[in-house]
């Protein structure tokens, strides 16, 4: 594709850059975004920042104007994402709603659902979470067991979800539940919008290896969901869910922002401690820079497809596999640049970044699991992109 911007696209980039320089509450383009002592403080800052971005119409750039967007295209959305990365802006606190669930409601929801939920997703006045994975249904999502039972005016949901990011802060959750227990695994599933403050919703934070609790397990006990909060058709939730997963795997603006910022900060640290000129470090920094640019081009390819009206399709698995493996290599490099300080944590003296690199290394060990495990992505690439034969089915139990 031709990466030369059109005059309107160049003007949009310039306008966004000027706005960010005027509205960034940190030093524009220097270091990393602000850091916080608690997840709660980070969320509160993130809400205020996203509200300001939304007021300038820099969130949901490709969304229709009537819902708070600019009515632009995916290329314009990507241009703004690149400028946010350049400015070292913090990632959106409402990213699950903006990047995954909002587009799903746009594509599959009713007009009433779009009008009710989309504007509040953009300005972060309502935070969303994704209730898909279960203790026994992660990579094999079709085997989920959370049950939806018909009742007067709606449904009662019972089950357990896990690895739910920001559930403790969420106002709404997108939930997959089995509404027809007699159907085949990928049939009989319905896509629900759950009020996370409803009676019967029990959110329990999970302590992670980083000593934080971004992830949660969520228990649903007779949670009532009215009929008007079903997205798409009843029993057709698997099709709707694939729309969400396509957005999650296809274009990865969040990971582009994060890793662009990480690599720049890594370069600065290498200059400070002299490791930039180490023959064991310099070539790996060059490799990390090259891999990040290749990832950027993978994203542009996906953007090119969506700008022509196509979804990213199975090639989105290539991008997910690429950035997750790239991330692990980049963080291993970070630990080598940190050097003898690598085992230290926050508050230790002579620790460049005050534990930021150690925390990030621990956090991104799970990158091969997010958005579908890398093993699943390799199967998708092999079967749907390269046309290789499927793995043989397991024999039925006797």
C-alpha cells in the first residue's frame, strides 16, 4: 500500500500533535507516561485524561459523529494512535470498551444500544470489562459453561469468569453465556451486556506476580439481564464474539503505543549507563527497533484491509504472534541493559526506573497468553492463512 499521507491525513496529524503539546500534563515526548502508586490512582487519572481526549474528539476517531467520533476511517484512527505514542501519552483507561466492545456494539448492536453505550465508552464515564474466559474455557472458549436461563423479561446468568481486566472498576461487562445447552459447542451461546453493579455479581481481584490486581475472577449468581441487553441474536453469540476477537487480534494500537514508548525509554537508559556501545547490546537494540517497525507495518496492512471494508481476518493472528514474541525479546534485552540492578524492586537505591523495568518484564511474561495463546495463533495461521491440514481430531471417549 502507499503510505504517503493524503493532505487531509497530514493535516489531521499536525492538528493532533498541536493539541497534545498543549494538553499533555507531563513533559511531551520525554520518558514514559506518569506512574502511580496504586491501580486506583492510575484509573482515576486515566478517566480524566480520556475525558479530555474525548472532548477533543481524539478517541474513537473512526466512530460515527453522532456517538462522539469524527466519522473518519481506520487510517485516521491509526495516525492519531501514532501521535499518542510519540507524545508518550498514557494508554486509554477505557481501552477495552474503545478497542473491543464499542466496535462490536457498532457492528452488531441495536440503535438503542449504540445510543445508550457508545458515547460513555469514549469519554470513560463508564468503564467496560470482557467476561469471556472461564477456569475451564480459556483457549477453548467454545467450551464455556456459564449458563443463561430464560426468565420473565430477560435472563438469569450463573457461572464464573476469570482473567477479567479492570472488572473491579467496570460499570458494564460483555459476557458470553450458554443459552442452549443442547446445541453444539459453538452454537447456543448468547452475547450479553451485564450491569456490573447488579445483585449477584461478585468481583474478586487476583494478586499477580507484579503484586498488582489488574485481573479478577467474577462470579455470577442469578444475575438478571433484560432482553434489551442481548447483542445480536439469541444463540448467535459466537458470531458476535468473533467480531470482538477480530478487533483484539487484528490491529494492535495499544501494543504499538506501549512498545514504542518502551523502546525509546530503553534507548535512553542504554545511553545513560553506557551499554548502548556494548557489542552484545547494540545489535539487539537495532533488532528491537527493526522488529517494532515490522510490527508497525503489520498493523498498517491490517489497517489497509479495514479501510477497504474488510476485517483483518486470520492475518490478525500474525500480528498478535509477532508483538507478543517481540515483547518478550525486548524485555529480556531490558533486563540485560539494567544489568546488576535487574533483581531489584521499587524503592531500592541505584535502580534505574525504580522497578519499572522489572515490573514490565514480569507483566509481559504473560503476553503469549493474552488475546488467544500463541499456540492457538500458530494453528490459525497454519490452517486459515497457509492452508495446511488441520490437526487430527481426538478419538471420542468410549
